[in-house]
């Protein structure tokens, strides 16, 4: 597969929107079973026991297919995402050839909060499932009606009956501000997703896997107490963006951290009201390399310029 990640994501989202239109679905929550009825042939969906980390499977039976879902899915939202992931394999071009090249069954790990690399067709099926369950056109209205951070994530979770992880990913993907959602265990980052505004910067594209939550952060506080995580406690504070993303500018960031109960992880949401554009960052770096151009600038080394005032000399 030579297509870029951006092209695969675009194709997956476009296909999900076409499937929603064909199913006549115009608002959430989206029923995976109504979507399954549009594939053109009977598609049994059964709950079974399967070994982790697989949560779903697609079986080929002659010219027909069967979806299997693990009865160990953590919640109904996770189960719905798993079904949509398997539907993605049926709807998306090239998947069936990859899945059944050497057999009649394929097991999928449909957990979105995963640090390891996945094959292109698993990533694309995740993208399809996310757009199918939380359509961009429907979710925008929800985000406009709520504030940023955990409030928006919980609103998506409730409106679209998704898992918290799926809601968090979609929030980061759709947020217009500088946003990051992070999953960690014992203070060590396992996975992160950043908004488009953050991904404009080189430091916003780097993976955080293996990094430690900054000392003094709400995430680090919860990580020190397994009891707090198990009790799904929530904590918030203000910090600095560059403490989380090496190379980022020194701007304040609002942090919300939530313990995920028996899952044993912490979900963190970072929100910045304003960060410099890549051009503004370049101008500042150029100025720092040249040094102060006058005694006035030399006398104020600790005064930060307002980013909106930075213009190319």
C-alpha cells in the first residue's frame, strides 16, 4: 500500500459519510446494526470469547461474512466501536484482499489507545469507525454547545454512546484550538493525539510514548495514587506547554486529568488558548540567533514578546 496516511484517512472518512447517507442516518447515536443492514447480504454479529488483545474478528464463509465481538469488551461503547471497525474492513477498498489472503478469519485489535504500530488497514478501519460513530457533521454542533476539555469529551461520549477513548480522540481531531489528549499509566505516556493546530508544528507531531508526565502536573499527581485512579478522581491545574512537548514555546496550558477506574490509566486533556504560528516561531528563533539589536532589547531578556506583535524584520 503506497497511499499516504492522509489519503487513507480521507478515503475512510469519505466512505463512512457515504455509508451514513445510504443508511439514512441524520443524527446520533449511530446504530452499527442499521449500518450493517446496508452491506447487501445477511451479516450475523455474535458475541464470543476470544483471547486478548483481539476484540473483534471477521470470518469469511464462502461469499458471506460474520462479525464476532469479544465478550470482554470493557463497555458497550467499546463494543460498538469494534463492530464499526469490522464493518470498515467490509466497506473499504483493498481490505478483504489483505485480510483473507492466507485464511478465512481475521482478528482485529480495535483499541484506539494503543502505542504500537498497526498495519495500514487496521489504522484505516479505526478512522472509518470513528467517523461512522461520531460523524464530523453531527459532532460539530455538540462541540459548539459545550466548553473545551473533559466537558466536550463527556458530551460526545453521551450523545454518540461511545467509549471515553473514542470520544477523546474525536475531540482532539475536531477541536479548533490547540488540544492534546494523552493516555498514561503510572505517569508514563502510552499514547497521544493532537489537534490539527498543534500538528502544524514539528514539536506537535512527535510521539510522546515513553515520556513521563511533568512533575507537578495533575497527571503525575493521580499517577502517584492507584486509589485515586481506581476511584476515577479528576484533577486540574495550569502548567507550561513546553513541559509536555519538548521544543514547544513557553505558553500556559490548562490540564485536566481523569482516572479511568479499573482500566488503571489516566486520561489527560491539554488545552492552549493561544500558541504562535509556525511563522511566528521562526521569527522568534531568528531574533534569538541574531541577539538583541539595541540596548533596549538587551535590557529586557525576560520579557516575552506578544506573538501577535511578531513580524518579519
